C-alpha cells in the first residue's frame, strides 16, 4: 500500500505534448538570470534517451562522455499536474560549464 502523500511514478506519456512557460538562463559570471517566455513541444523523438524515475522525475544523461567532447545533462520533474520543471547543464569540450545553450 502506498502512503497517501506519495504520488504514482511518472510515465513518458505524461511528458508528451505542448508545454509553455518561462525559461531562466543562469550564467556563472552574471548574478541575474535571463528570463524569457518559452514553448516546448515534446513528441516520442524528443523523449528518446530519457530515463523516467520514481516520484515524477526524469533524467537524460549521455551513455558515454569522450575526452574533449561537449555534453549535456538534463533533469526534471513534475511538481504538480500540468507543471514541469527542468534543469539543463551544458559542458563544453574542455569540461567547463558552457555559458550559452
């Protein structure tokens, strides 16, 4: 039996469709985030490689990171029905956090 405050696991189907909201871009050398409106359309192709986790979360990690190759890490969750939050980290070929997407 599940505790009453525990939600069911996220499924990929819950992520499909059109999402709109705000994007905040945080750059290590700039104290204020850049906030802009955004729209995201997720279909089956965009969900490839996404690992759905328990308790309404998901991650996308590279299978392998090669020396001197840029890569992206993504994590997200659904804190409430119809609401998605994502964190995306981009690293350049030197292993430093990339300043821009």
